[in-house]
C-alpha cells in the first residue's frame, strides 16, 4: 500500500522539538533541586551487552514504528536509507538508562545491521515482527531553510498496514510502558496485553485526533502521561491557549500532560495547579532534527524507569517527571547533531553528564 502525504500538518513537531535556543528560566527549580540531582538519573548507565544477558521484565516497553527514512536537507542533498521510526529513536534513547523491550514490525528488507545494533544496546527484539516478503515502513521528507518545518514527500505504509502487535512475556511484564506514535487502536492492543506496568506514557499526533478520536479518547483514560505538541493540544481541545489545552487534557484521564513546544521547550501539567516548564538546549547548528521528539520521549522514559528501580516503593510524581524532562531534552539535543541516530550511538556517559550540567547552569537563576 502506498500513501502519499504532502501536508506540513503531518507532525512537524514529532521530528523537531528541543533543538533551538530558548533559555527559559526554570522558576520552580530551586538551587537544591537543580543541582541536588547530582546526575543520579545518569550515573548508572547499563553496559552494552547482548540483550539476552538482561532481565527484560524489569525494563521499559517501547511500542511504535521502525522505519527507513529518506531526508532531503535545505541544500538539496537527499540522504537515503536512514534508520528511523518513533520506536527506534525512543528505544535507543531509553537504552542509556534501562533495558528495552521493542514492539514493532518491519519487512524482510530491513537491514540486518540494524537488528544487530538493537541487540548491542540491550534492546530486546523478541517483539519485533519481521514479515516474510514484506517491506518496511518508509518515509521521505524535505526540511525547509529554518529546519523548523518540513514537508512529507512520500509515505509507504507497507507492513504497518496489517500490523497486529503481539507482546512476548517479558515485554508484557515491563514496568514502564511507552506507546510511541502509532494508531490509537494499536496502542490499545498493546495496553490490553500489559500485565506489569506501573506507569504508562503515550504520544500522539494530529492525524489520530482527526481520524481516530474515539480510540484516542479511550487511550487517554488508560495512561498516566500524555505527550503531545502544542498545536495538536490546542486543536484537540479547541482552544488557542496552550495552558487551557493542557488543563483540559488532564480532564480526559491522564494524571499528567506534557506539551512539547518545539524550539521553546516543554510544559508539564499535573494535578491541581502543579506545573513545570523547561526550555530547549541551545544549539548553534542543526544537522537533522528527525526523531528528536521520540528521543526526548525515550530519554524521559528511561530516566523514570531508573528512578523507579532505585525507589521501588515511590509513586512516580511531577518532580520525577520534571527531572526526566531534563534528561530527555539533553538527549534530544544530541540527536539533532547528526543524521538518523548516529550521534546517539556515539554518545558517552561523560557527554550526557557534561551537557546536563551545562543545561542546568543555563536555567539557574543566580
């Protein structure tokens, strides 16, 4: 099946959050909070070992898409056959802090080296379906001069058209569940098979708001945290005010709502009047923002999982999510510095710690 889409509204924000200069002061971060973190959410990165050596029940489930991307940059150069997809970026980002159970589908044409890459990063691919004779989901897009807007040139749904997510036992028992961007009906199928989750995060987009609102409403009733961009949040809640949109979305079921504002950072809404705001990490040069939003999502999930492992009796709250936002923002900024996930794959823990420290310094009021 071939689906061609060329409207910018098909999720610019999914690929472009957290990459430009916006030093929003984190007014609700005291000095003790900002520098008291001591990067504990980053200090215990797992070594890169084959996935079979990890206990995947105590891990993060990432369900979404794995794709092959073709990207044309403003200089007119087309960069072909890049590893992409919402679950891909989210899983790689999560793997800095936690083992991952990946649930997605690819075709027989999916490169073997990408499967090996997943295993090397403690990403369990038992839930990755490989359709014999099938072709992997492919997306082709072009970025405009400001790298803040893009046009989808072509989308080939391929094996996604008949995707029926099936969770292996270890994946079903994952403690943190991430429903990356995919059809709400598939998100519900994943949720129906989860037995060990303590915290569920879901991402969505304008397409599903327009064509699958009933299923999306059902998803919102069954999750803890909704991640959505600002234009979609306002469209969903029929308001021009992002603050009003965030509060209205809370009424639909999730305990927390995280609204991404692209180059201007993110807003987190909790119960009552609880609120957190974070800016984006300032970058002077963007190479490819594709997958930055998914990287942010995965980084956030990995951080929450690590906190839960270290504090199993604690309930995940707004302060924990706020700290996780910092981690996700840092990883997303690195993702923008290369094509595909190349920069993420070369990162060291020292790189992450250094940028985290810098980011907290930028947002500290003296």
